């Protein structure tokens, strides 16, 4: 069950790469990532007001900060490189995570694990039909995002184990929305929200549809699946 949820979350995040491209037509990478979590935070508030039981905010704040940094780096990277290269380099968190687990948590992995990871990376490489003739700034930022995704996974392992998964992720989304909004306002100022006012854009690729996919599916649903799955 938990493995199936992780697979489904991965499918959602794959669609999120495309949705991010749609938001970048009218918004900068900074606001693209910040607005998705502002929307996710607004959706989370009614649930938290009614059902909140987690009083210690340390874990959700730390996880939110790590995930915000990872997604900001990834979003900027998507705007500077191809979707294929971005998807491939993001998967490097599957290598960074066990390495960090070894050094931080003293957790060891069998040789067969590394063989399977190598096979998976080679498969993704061939599926993406990649050519690394040029390794640009976008590729570097995407690779850096993979490192922060790994740190986020370890943080979830530490802080979310004893809490309801959905509530933990809603708190994470709320704090990401707050931090993302403050960061974007300081860095770039108020964005133009006019492209989000046309409901007919929900039927075609558009920033509005992109933010709906990113906030509801990629942020609230997929990351709730991740937290729940890691608890098992």
C-alpha cells in the first residue's frame, strides 16, 4: 500500500515538471514556486484550524525550509535547462539520500541496493535520451536541489514519525507558503495576479492550471503520500 502511494506520488511529481513550465510563462521561478505554496497554505488553513493536534512546530518548519530551498533551486533550474535533464538530475536524490544516511545516521546499505540504484539511473538516462554536451547553471541548480530533497527526506524521517501524515504535510505547506511569500516579496516584489483571473484557462495549459496541479496535487496530495509512506 505504501509503495503504491509512493509510485502514485512520483507520477504526480512527473506531471508537476510540466505544470511548472506552464507557470513560468507569466511568472518568475521565484514566484512560480512561492505562489504554489501560498495556494497550498490557503487550502491548508481550514483543516488546521479544525483538526490541528501538532503543537511542536520545529519539525514542520525545518522540513518546510529544506523543501522550499529544494523546490526553489529546482524551479529556477527547470527554467534554464531541458525538462529531460531536469528530471534526470532530480533523481540524483536517490543517490544522495543513502550517502547522507550513511554519514548522518550511520545506516548501511547492501551492495545489491547500489546495483539497483545504478540500473535505475541508467534506465532513466536512456529514457530521457540525454546528451551532456553542456552542463549549464540550470543543471547545477537542479543537482543542488536533489541534495536538499535528500535532506528533506531525512528530516521527515526524524520529525514526522509520530504525527498524522496529512496534518504534518498541511503544516509543512502552510509554513512554506508563509516563508515563500516573504522571500518572494523581499526579492522581487508583488507579482501580477491578472493571469490567474481567467477561469476558462483551466481547460488549456496555463499558469492557472499549472498552479492548481502544483498546489493541490504535487504539494498537498503527493507530499502527504510521501510522509505517510516514510512512516512505514
